[in-house]
């Protein structure tokens, strides 16, 4: 993960949180995805279950159910088992999957932006190649989740 992909994850999470002003809180129901985004984009890579609930505005029972599912799928792990408020972190499997997802999304965004701005086809190819090189260079420094 790098700053560009973390920034994109935070932007998506912020956009999703902004919907609460216009739609009922339960209208979209993607708690698992929001927890993955929050864990991926936060400075603190381990979050308590309660902090995840507060971060995505979901009840503890819902968060607990989704954490159990994500743990079964190998995407998160509980770091502390003592007490009623375990800490949760992404697994390497989840980090790699999210890295790939956000890199592809950044590449698609760059291509669309290039399509809008370019006067000719060769400029699109040059910009896309430059953007892919930048993204690839950024991914050579993958911080630990």
C-alpha cells in the first residue's frame, strides 16, 4: 500500500460517509467493505472493534457479524482476544487485494482523465504509460498493513 492508494481509499470512505446527509443510514449496507476501507486507509493499522463501529456508523452486533465473516475469509485477523473489544487488522491477503483494486482504479481514472484532455491518441498512450510507471514506482514501497 502507498499514499496514493490509501488516499483513494479514504476518499471513497469519505464519499460514502457523506451520503448519510441525503439518505437513511441503512440504505446502502456495506459494513464489511467500509471496515476494509477504514482499516486500509487509517494511520493506525489495528483498530478496536468499537472504533470500527464508530468509524462506519454501524451497531456493534453488525460489525461483529461482519468481522467474523471477514476473518473466516482470511481478510482480517483479531489481534487481541481478551475482553469484549478485540483489535482487528487486515491480513496480507486483504492488503494485496486492496492494493490491486486501488491501483487498477487509479489506472482507470488516469486513462479516463487522459481521454478527456488529450488532443490525439499518442498523448493518451504517453500519459497512460507515465501514470502506470508512477503507480508502479509507488507500489515498490508497500508499507506493512
